[in-house]
C-alpha cells in the first residue's frame, strides 16, 4: 500500500471512535434538554398543591456506586430513562401543561430512551464477557423502587393536576442529580490517576 493510501486509512481510523460514541454524546444533550422541558412546567406552581408535596426518597446511597461505574453507567442511564418514560406514558392523567407541550415532553423522553438504549447496546457488545457487578444490581433495584413510589403516588392521587406537577419536579430533580453524576464520572475517568488504576 502506498504512503498516500496509508495516510487515508489512518485518517479514517482517526474518526471511527467519535462516530461510535455519538449515541452517548447525544444522550448527555438529551438529558439536559429534558431537564429544561420539565422545568418549563414548574412556572406558576399552585399553592393548593403544596399540601401534596411528598418525599419520594431518591436513593442517594447509590450515588457513590454510580460515580465508579465507568463500564455500566450507560446501562444505568437506560434504566432511569425508560422508567421515567413509563411514568409519563401512564393513561388517564391530567397533564399540568397543554397537550402539545405534554407531547413534547414525552417525545423528548422517548428520544432519550432510544439514545440510552443504543449507547447501552454499544457498551454491551464491548463488555459481553463481563457480567454486571453487584453494585450495578443494587443501583438497578433501588431505582426500580424509587420509580415505583412515584407511580404509586400518582395512582393514589388519581393522576391529578397537582400530582403531576409534583412528579414532574421530582423526575427533573432525578435527571439533574444523574447528569451531575455522569459528568463527575467522566472527569474522574479522564484523570491520569484513574487511567493508571485501570492498567
């Protein structure tokens, strides 16, 4: 192969990793977009809804696990995204915003789930020989319990306007916490010390 073609091959190889990781890059953007969309429903929070505010007990104990899950963070992203979409797809509810805005929120969450799934599948192909850790299973179960509490609250409140206002604020808070954890993990994983520990 001539030097001219070797240079072209090297150039193509240089661009392959970014293409493969685009799903994960777009996922971070989608999470932030949905934080903004959910935040737009918070304007004019009615005083009558204050009495219904509930502590859904976000499992903060999973955060130390997440911050060290470089190989499983995308599986956690898919778990959170799909559970949130399930909540917003519940039938017989009274949305706290216009139907058009509500559809934008659901569309944004669907996009986030799709990107999280694609990112997660890319990761699974690379790590198919490595089973999930016990920490991952703990995070998986605790997130399931957390979203079940949110769903149960909506059912008990009969999907009321106030219930949706409160749940929307809570899921936005969940996304913010998780987004910060992803950023922190990225910073840690890119540090020379962390890379040295992996060797």
